[in-house]
């Protein structure tokens, strides 16, 4: 868990003072830091009560020119003073106080305080960054300067996650500021091997930041892509230098095509070149964190960059062969939410410091939670808005199972079950049950772009076989047309005398392709348009007891009438159910369940 620095506590208290809280209230919240906080917050309270004074234009211009010049001096390494390390402990709060006084003297005190809570899309954000540089003017000990820079880097991440929760895209200014703070801190610590605590912190921080930024590629403004790739490259190279492996550095252009998540078996083709889950020519070298532990034939999760030089693995984490695949999820309405977690379908899913929230959670919202497991149980890895069809005209997310046709190793467009699916920077490929190759069975969860293209969100290679022309589809029945139905945005030709479902119904369809036409063989209504909203779960069967399956998410009761496929231990499933259908024992009751695998996925990875 990330420890809160004094800088973070101070900023929280400054924001509280700005809102009108008393100094005494802030000191009661943080008694251990009270002695250090008291003089700074007292000064802040006085500044808050000071009327805004409009400075003379020449004075304001001169003051901010001094700020810019001093910031340039700091970046170039030019320093005018040197102070003994013994003074660092008391100079740091003194620097904050002096920066506040300077802001007040230039007539910008109220503006500077207002800027402290600003986000990157605010006009005051430039003032916020400038006041941070002012604080560094009076810090003459490099170790403390590095610590402050890391605090500021942490704050940039807080700003990014706040914007994402508000549904905003990440702009280039916050990425540029994040890169700047990280580069300056890394530059200082590179020459100070004795600072073991700070060096440990910068490596931990870099790992956490890289993981977050990779997950947020789709949330970055198009105009900020270049700044994004440069920032991720800086953070990744910081991790490499800390591991003592910076033989060659990652270049920003190697991230220009985004980042893929690939899980699968790795086989070495030649030195530094591997085949991963069916993807050919994946570079795994000294730039890949964790590469030294990789053995041919091992199954692992890879974060792979796509760019000018093809596929380059940034990092990998080994997967235990006997463990079920990750990727479990639950989708439904929020029943309860707090700072510690969220409840859906009666199940409580706790948050961790690394949980990615892509919205401000409120009761009643429909969300999708991706789950992960630790020794302490299941927790929420990410929480995103659920992509559901709000009307029959919308498709939402469709599930489509078919056979991979042709090579997929380098293509951005895959043919699955006769349909083209585009692989994007947001696509996750799970090839643990087998390589993504021609003839393999795969399930793809996708949505339509505004241009009508099918964008794959997740592709799962299945431990199953089937007729190459057979497909399974789960989607909303939208309309009829002469000679066919529209299900999940796809044309399907029904059999004669097929009973017409209600528009807006969620259907599970079995079909086959005949002359590039989907011909329906049978379907099941999972949910009618007037039915209560269902909970959707994806997981792996850990054990089976009579008619109850134990998933990572908890027990699920099924009946033979509600199951498609043969359930076995270790197989992956997708289950739809209603929280109101829980029995007296509290076990979740399935309305419909689809078994994806014909054999255990756990044994398939051995």
C-alpha cells in the first residue's frame, strides 16, 4: 500500500483551509505531523483571508519571469547555493513557507491557492505547476529535492486518475509534467547510490505508474500520443536502470502503435526473438523486465508494445500452470459503494491502491468489474462503465465464438468465424489454452465503432474444437428485415417458422455459416426486454457439487435447462443471473450459463 508523504498531507490540508476548514481541524486529522503543519497552515489561513490585490503589470511580468528563469536553472543543473545536508530537514517546510510568501508578495496568493486543487484541463493548472517549482527554489539538498519531485510525480498520477474517473481524456500537459518530475528525480538519484530508500521508492512508483498508463492508452487524447509514448519510455527505462539492466533503452517510437496484453506460451525462435501465444517475432531482450527468468515453453502474461520495430515485450509475469486463468469479471448494478470497495450481486469486492476506477461510482450504476486474486482473496482490479444496449438500435458488447481463419501473428485484423475483428491497443489476448493460430477456436467480445467496424475488446483462445463453420453469438435482437433478423448488429437468417423474439431481448444463438451467411439453428432468450437487469459473470469452475459450480466470484446454482455445453472442473464459463433468484442459502441462481471449454484450462497450460 502506498504510504502518504508529508507533501500529500500538506496539500490535502491546504485544500481544506481553502474550503474554510480551520487549522485546528486539520491538525486533529494528522496529529503526528501537527508540529510541521501548524506554521504552514497558519500562514495559508492568513493568505486565504488576504484580499486579492491586482499587481502592476510590470511587477507581475517580472515575478513570473524570475519563476521561469529559476525553473530553467533547476532543469539545467545550475545552482547558486549549497547548504549542508544537516539543514535539509528544516529547510523543506521553510521552502514551502517562502514560496507562499513570494506568491502573496506578487499579488497572486489567492490565485496560487485556488490553483492547488486544479486539474490539467483548468486554466489555473499552469499556476499550480509554477508554484511547485517555486517550492523547489529553496531546497538545496538534492535528496530532499528528489523526494519532493517524487511527491509531485505521485500527484500527477492522482490528477490523471481523477480525470479518468470524471470521464475526461488525459491531455499532454499532465503527461509532460509527469515525465519532467520523473526525469529530474531519476537524474538526481542516479548519482546517489546511498539513497536506498528513495531509490526503492522510485522503482516502486515507476512500476505502478507504467502499469496504470498502459491501461489508460485508450483514454489519452489523440494530440497527446507523442507525449504519452515519451513518458512511458522514461518510466520504463527508469525501471530498467534500477534493475541494473539498461544495456539499451526503450524508444518512444516503439510504443507508437499502442500496447497489447498477451497471455500464452512462449517459444524461442532465435536469440531475442520469441513466439508468444501464436504471435510471431516478439522481441524479448534486456529491455523486457522479467526476461531473465523466462524459460522456453513457460506460460506467462506479456505486456507488448507495438511500434516501428514490430512487437517488443516490455514486461512479463510467469503464470502457474495449475492456476486458472485470470480475467474473471462481474457486470451489474452497484448495490453499495465506499472508499474500500463495491458490492454487486450481494458480493463485496474490495479495492486496492492499484484498483483502476474509470468512473465516479454511485449506487445503481451498471459497471463491469475485472477481478484478480491474491492470497488474501478476490479484489477489484478495474471498474469501468458497463457497455450495454440502452435501446434496440444499440448493440452494446457482443460475444462471438468461431474458428480463427488465417494467420494472426502480425495482422491488426483477425478473421474469426468469417467476420473481421480489429485488434486495437485496448484488446486483451488470452492464449493460455492454446496458440491463436489458424483453425483454433476463439471467443471474441467486441463492439461496433462509429464507422461500423468490429473492435475486439478481448479475444480468448478456447480449449475446444468445433465445426469451422459453426458459430455462437450472444447479442440483442434488434429488428427484422426481409429474409433475416438483426442480432447484435449482425444479420442472421432464421429457420422457417422460427418463433420471433421480442425486440430488445438478449439472445444466445447457435448458427452456422453457409456461403458467408449466418444461418440460425437454435436460440435461447436469456433476458426479455421487460425483465429485470441481469448480472453477468465470467470465471472458471473451481469445483462442481451436484448442481452448484464454485467460481472465483462465488457459488452459482445451475440446472441442465440453463446450460449450454458440458461443465467440467477447470472450464471457463459465462453466467447470467438475477440477484433476486438467490435461494434461501444465498447461492446465486443462473438464468443461462455458457461453458466455453471442452477440457480443463488449468491442465491445458501445464
